[in-house]
């Protein structure tokens, strides 16, 4: 494949991805579409990649973020080198490749995370809303004191190291399993 055909293919790919990002951004203003994406595509994505990478003792997101930063620096150096040497087609090809990677990330992010921000409000059974007028000053102080007492009880009920940091009684996997068990107790499908 000649360089011109490669550049044309990359330009077409980029245009298609930009169009998809545009459509996704337009759709994310619709609450029903957001609900659909959040409860189907995003939920499946999280389930799939959570199970694939869940056994790793590191955050895949943070590793990919570091790799993206390093890749951006390398691409910038290569782009500067190609421009200095007047390799215009190589520079354009690299620029198109970077733009394709960014547009691909935007597609995935919008479809898996961004739609969740515009979902329907939480079900009323999840929380109750109170206004300042619902409490007297004394009740608000009592509530704050009870909250502080409960937090102190929780702190003193845990084991601490020599620096005062909590020593966790569970491994990350055990804690994740316990959280998953508690989520299964929810009767609402919102989560």
C-alpha cells in the first residue's frame, strides 16, 4: 500500500470516528438513550473488562494513563523530528494516527462513562432529601455529634499501624467480593 493510500485510509477512519463521536455527543442529551447505554453497553463493558483485569494487583487505568502520557511524549518527539527533516507525509501519518487514537478513546469513553452522567435521577428509595427548615438547630447539632461519634467508633474499632493508618482486614479481592454481595441485595436495577 502506498503512503498516499495509507493517508487516505487514515483520514477516512478519522472522519468516521469523529462522526461517531458527534453522534454519541448528540445522543447523550437524551435521558432514555443514556439509560439504555448505561444499563446495557456500559454495564457489559465494565463486567467484561472488570473480570479480565480484576485479578491484576494494579490499576489498569493508571498503567494505561502512564502509557498514554509516555506515548504522547514519544509521538511529539517523532513529529518534531519528521517536521525538522521535512518528512511531511510521515508527520501527517503520525498526526492522523494520534488523532485516530484520541477519537477512539473518546468513542469508548462517551459510550461507557459519559452517558452515565445524564441518566434518570436516582430512585427515591435510595435517599431522602431534607432541607434546613426540617431541622431545628439543636437537632442539627445532635445529628452532627452522632455522626462524629459513629466515625470515631469506626476508627477505634479498626487496627492501626505505627503511623496511625488503618490496617485493612481484607485483601482487595475479598473487599471487592463483599461489595459485590451487597450490591446484589439492592432491589432497584439502577445500579
